[in-house]
């Protein structure tokens, strides 16, 4: 066996392990990109941002802003809840186990995000998916959805026979929420503070940051952590193997 064989094998094992780690992270359902962006952004209180806007010294990139929700024209649900945003997905389960969306509802109102005497306007129609919060999930028979959904259920079912499971997942922002938003601070034409959405839209959470990170970790958090661990060890093995290859190369 040549001197380079073991280092080359280490590189190969490391690369395969990195692929396995990435597959574990993907299968966990984790939104690692959103988690990195939200947790990695600088926290910026609204009063401080307004002072920076007045002096034309705003930071160039996205910041994490927190404040209460104020909305002049809220959505009002049949139960009397006053909301600034409502996201609902209604799905039915196919015979092969996959879930198929039959309704995707997105409603939002412009709001002011405020803290003490400071506020900034925010268009919740520009939210990224998903709205980060604890969802309300209903599951039951498709028949329980009512006649409104029956044509969509029949169309999805086709000739496969009756479907037996349905679910509705609802995320919302109410007027009593504290909202955490990732946005880019800018000055308007009058020098006042405004927030622009980063690429893909505003990231918004109506829970504390640590809870938001747990939600973004997905339903199989242990698998995500295992994926990161496997990826880290594999990267170390691959780098060590590459160093070994370089050391045994002639010249």
C-alpha cells in the first residue's frame, strides 16, 4: 500500500461523512438558514435605531428588531380575535402518506412596530415563510372540514378513493404579540426610520428568540444535532487526510 493510500481514504471517508451529515440535517426538517440569519443578526432597539437614522449612521445589513404590534385596521376572526397576520394551510393525506395542500391562506395588514415612544411601519405582507411561532394544528377527517372544501378534496383524490385524514395549520400575529423581526434599517425621504425586507422577506417571530430557534430546528431536533456532529467530525477527518496527502506528495 502506498504512503498516500491512507490519507486519500481519510479524505474519501470525510467527504462521505459530510454528505451523510448534510442528509441528516435536511431530513430533520430544520430551517438552518433562517436560524443562522435570525440568531446571527445584531439586536437593535428601536429607540437606538431612530437615533442612528436621525444622524444618518444606520448599520448597512439586517438587524433584529423587537417591539409591540399596533394595527389600525386589524383582521377580525369569527371568534373575535384581532390579528395583524393570518397564515393557514389546509392539507389532506394521500394514500401513499404524502400531504397535499388544498388551501393556502395568507392575509396581512400593515402595522407599526413600537417600543416605548419609538415606532416604525412594517408591511406584514412581505413576511418570509414560515411565520415563526407556535402553530395551531387541527387534525381530523376530511369530512369535518365542511362542504367548502369538498370540491378540492374530490379533485385531489381523483380516482384513488376516499381520503381519511386532514389537517389545518394556523400561524398568526395578534395585536397583543411581541414581534421579533429581521429587517434592513433605512431612512425614508424625510430621514425617518423604515425597515426593508431582506432577500426573501422579513423573518418574523412572535415568540422569544430561544423558542424561535427551537421551532426552526424542526420536529426532529436530535437528528439535526447528529447531522451537525457527523459533519464536523467528517470535516476534521477530510482535512487531516488532505494534509496527509500533501505531506507525502513528492517535492
